C-alpha cells in the first residue's frame, strides 16, 4: 500500500492533489485512479515549478 501525501497548499481541505512516492499523483476526490509519474519526471516538475516561483 502506498502512503499518499497531501499538498501542503491544501490546508485542511479534502479537495487536493496527493503524491504517492514512486507511484504518481492523484486527485483526492478520485482516490482509485492515479497518474503514474517517474521519479525523473517528478524531479523535473519540482525544479521547474520552484524556478518559476523564484522568478516572480
């Protein structure tokens, strides 16, 4: 079983994006489905979003 982590921006809301380590991402409203994402793709996504945030 995968431990899914909720986005830190979700606060106490149940409507959020969750991340499963080495599994992918899913919408908390549809927990039976997920989008598989490789470790490399997830790392690239995080780098790009952090870079975009830093340039604002």
